[in-house]
C-alpha cells in the first residue's frame, strides 16, 4: 500500500471511529491475541425463512435475514424465542450498515447485550433496519428503503428502531433490540402496538453498539408483551466488566413477576391534549387501576415543555460535538439528519458543561417532586400517528417540526435519565396507540413489574 493509500485508509478509519464511537469501533478491531477468530461460539439452528421473508414483504423491516438462526445455547431459558437486533449492534463475523453508507467490515466480537441474549438461548433471526445513524422517529430511510407499519400501512412505523418494532408487530419475531436517544424504542412501540422498554441511562452496557449522543443513548428491547419482556430484561441488565461507563444493578437472579403499584400519578393536562380515543383509553386504565386498590394521584400542570426544550439543546450540543468532524463529508445522506446534527454548532464546551449541570439539577428536582409516587402514567405523544405521505411531502422545515411533535414527550425522559415502558392500549379505532409509564431513576425492576401488572390486570384481563 502506498503512503497516499495508507493516509486515506487512516483518515477513513478515524472518520468511522468518530461516527460510530469507540464502544462499537473496538468490536471491529482484532483481538490482542491477533487475527480474526473463526469460531465465535455460535450454533446455527433451522428456522422458518419463508415466514421471515413474508414478514419482510409486509414491513420491509429486515436489513438481513440469516439463512439459519444463531444462538450460543440451544437449551437455554430463552431458546423458544426468536429475535432481531437493530443493525447497529456488533455481531462477530457480520458487517453492520447502520442504515447508512458506512461500512467497517465484519465485527470481531459481539456486542455485550447480544452476547448475553445468545448465551441465554435466544435465536437471532437477522438484523433489523433503522433510520440513518439512529436519528429519526419516523422509520424513513432513503438509502435502505422505508420501513412499513404492518398494523397501519399508510402511517409511520416510528423510529429509529423502526425495523425492530415493525417485525415484532407483524409476528415475525418475539422480541428485538433497539436503542433510544430521544424515543427510538418507545415511538415504534407506540406506532406499532408493541411493548418497549427504555432503561435508566447507564444501566445497560452499550459496548459494541453505535454512539449517537453518549449522554442520552440507551440500549433496550421491544417485545410482543410484558411476559416476554420480563424474561429478556434480566439478561440485558447484567454487569459488563469491560464497560466502565455502565453502572449496573445487583445481579437479577430471581424471575421478575407482576407487582401492583401502590400510588399511580398522572397529568390531567397531558391527557386532555391527547386524541380523544387515546385520552379515553388512558382514563379507562386509571379507573380500572383505582378499582384494584391503586391510589391515583392527579398532578397539576406538567414540566415537559421546558424539559423538552432543554433536551433539544443538550442533544444538539452533544450530537454536534460527537459528529462535527465528518458533517462535511458524504457519509451522511439524509438532509434532515445532517440538519439536526448541525443545530448544535452554536454550542461550545462551556455551554455543554452548563447544560449537563442543569440536567443533573433537573433529575434531583424530579426525584424530590415525585418521590411519593411508584409509577407515573402519561402519553407517548399528544398527536395521532402521522401519515407516511405527510412526511414524504413535507419540506425540511416541515419535517423538523414533525420530529419535534413526535418526540416532545419522549425526549425529556432521556434528558432525565429515567426508565420508561410503553404498553399498547386497547385499539379504539384503526390505529394502534400506547401509554408511557415512568419509574424512578434506577428503579427499573419495579417499573417492569408494575408494567407487567398493568398489562395483565388492566389490558389483557
């Protein structure tokens, strides 16, 4: 290789590292022992490719369907479950696309969360499509093709974990891995009528996954129901000794079971802003919860307006700081993705420091204000699921406004580092919809158990 070629190669690698982050890039470098390992500890297991292909035809949700499912434990406790991973998680021997032009070649190591699920026996059917660079709540991708909502084909599937949500809703798989920076797990769950869990920030290892905004990014699952979610979540919550940014809970060795909350808070003003059918479904949930002995706490006003604005500022500053060195290149295709990243150009390091401090204070205030409440119920958003055509026909400013409306109640949850579960509500009309449940910071186990109780006693009963 000539000096010029080496220089170009080094520059390309540097740019790639800047885009995906060190956590993921390290998964593509050879082990210190040298070379690429041929045996990644995986077993191929037959699965119904025709059924997966039929699911893809209905959703356009797969980035890749494997000829055979992959697992590391054929008799593990999760061996009856098939899943997909958003195409931003390293899988040894597989090349990720990230919904973009970026190519790093095959990974050498599995992402930690993939390793845990495969070791538990879960069977990986393929990789799921995503918004370019995991930025966008709509499911549109001009490079890979738009994902379709199998429940409401004329409407958005949600994003950026669009393929994951759509394939679960279609029934092609039981659960899947997504990621959430401003709602990218919860929005597809709401749009497609499935369950989504966004963990507390820092609780789940991100090693081997792509970085968008490290201060907001979380790894999390989507699933058909809470029964599956309770089985899967403990594998993701395990401690990763190689991820120094993770602050794991104590090892979860007991099965998680549904648990009734004692006090359930809600924001009447937010419910009043929802579409009529969603407001009715959520008020019905509150009435039924009260009939089961749950104390209902109505909360005057709500803080999500200013929290949403603060979250936009924080995300813009951090996304730009993380990705500014390659915004002038050609690796980012989508104009809206580039535009959203460039919004942070006006923030310097001092601004980012102040935004971070304000965020810490906001969490302290939140915890103090709502310490007496076990669970908070609120909408995922106060608008109906937008039509695909409305986004396709909008100009860049119109698209940005739509993104803001979709994420206005999900962004603040990332900003506050809180855990959240989206549960599908009874479908009143032709469109799916969901409710968002919030727990206390690092109170993820209680949140999951409360959500499972609400699904079992109030939705499925």
